[in-house]
């Protein structure tokens, strides 16, 4: 997985963790255990009754053993989303 992340450095990524959290930010670096460094990051908190809350985090490190998914974001498409009207059930934890 680490070699595949090189193309994401300095790009906006979305990260889903094994506890169901969703982080968005600019991938600045990573190591061999997939510890990730995000800059200009925020956490998106989903709710079935309210819009998506975005909690600003700034520079943030995510432990590699908690990473479930990393994907590059289409910034133009993401900018067109109205997160205040988006409703979704929060993700659950990964079951082993």
C-alpha cells in the first residue's frame, strides 16, 4: 500500500479509519507503517438528522493501524457538494 500512496502526496485525500471516522486533507507524507500526515485537514461528521459537520483539525497525524481506506478526492466535484443538506448514517467500526 505504501508505494501506491506516493502518487497521492500533495493531493487532497479522503481517509476512512477503522473506527468509522472520515478525514479530508492534503497528504503531506507517510511512512512504512502507513502513518499519514495531513495538512489543512478536517473531519467530516455525518448525521442522519443534520448536515455534515466539518471539524477543522489543521495539521493531523493518523496512525497507520487505524487506516481502512485512502482515496484521492476530486476537488472540483467536492466543492459542488452542499454538505449542509447531506444526510447520512455515520459509519460503524470495522468488524474483525
